[in-house]
C-alpha cells in the first residue's frame, strides 16, 4: 500500500458524509485523488515540456532544473516556469 493511498483512505474516513456534494465542480472517482484504482506514474525528471500548435509550456517541481529549454532554473520555485510561442 502506498503512502498516498493510505493518506487518501485516512482522509476519506475523516471527511463528513456528503462532503463531495458541497463542491459543484467536483469530479468524483475521476482522478487518483478520489479513485485509488486510477493508475499514475511519478515522472523521472523534475520538469515536463508540453508542446502544442507552436506553444511550449515547461512545468517544474521544487527542484533545480538546468536543461537547454530552461537553463539555470533555481530550486524552490514550482509551477509554470516558461511559456513561449514560435511567432
């Protein structure tokens, strides 16, 4: 049993009944947060490059990243590190 599944199970016991219905945009049983049967993988790198139609976004975690697309990115900053387009 992974720690994430254990934590989710513990959290689900602590939440009051009907808590899911309180959020109008909730998507229960869709992601690994609400459905332990959903498979996911942990990325090997500390960043991911997303490209589509000439737009590039680089998403990072808290680790330092030094790759050609994002040279010298310092540790402690996470989220959208770079957003660019070809034009």
